[in-house]
C-alpha cells in the first residue's frame, strides 16, 4: 500500500471516530506536509518530510509529539535495553498501531505525567544513539535540583 493510500485511509478512519483536521500545511519544495488531527483524548499528526510519511502522537495538550514506538514502549512496558536495539518502524506499522490501539493511546494520554514519561524514554534512546552520558539531563534541565 502506498504512503498516500495509508494517509487517505487513516484520515477517513480518524474522521469517522470524531477527529477533526485542525491544521494542514504543505511545502512543495521539500515535499513536506503536516496534517494535525484532534480528537477527544489525543492528537494524531501525519507528517511528510522530504517525501517520507510518518506519524506522531500527542496528549490533548499537543506536547510532546512523539512517534508511536515511544508510546508503545511505554504502554507495553518494554525494557529500555530492548527499545535501544529496535529500529524505526515503517509508516505502515505506525498507521496500524494507531488503528489497533487508539482507545489505549487515548486512555494513556490522560495520565497527568505522560509527557514527562514519554520524553524520558525518548531522551534515553537519543542519548544512547548519540553516545552521550546516560546521566545527562534533558535539554533545558540543569541536572541540579533547587533545594527550596
């Protein structure tokens, strides 16, 4: 199935489930595009960068936007050691994840600290891939706690 077929199929499927497109952008020069779908419990982003489609998911606040595999690692309690050796998923598998687990994604997206948890998983993977110190705090955090 082509990327465009997957986009069309997921667009219709999300719309049938009450999601609406709240943002749509295209940049012809690099074949970039963004479709933002907002539903009751989460946001789904279809992103095309340099002609390649991908999916990002976000809690209702819209932040953080992360790929489905990060959500899957959290939802399935996948150990970091396993997550570190997995490769990026295909667009088709990302679309399947959204279709098969939307109710779970929506429920997890309601957790108060879901953003921090997902960012923590993503940051651990980024540090490993870049060979950074495992104890290094995420950008914007000094690593020092205020004692007040």
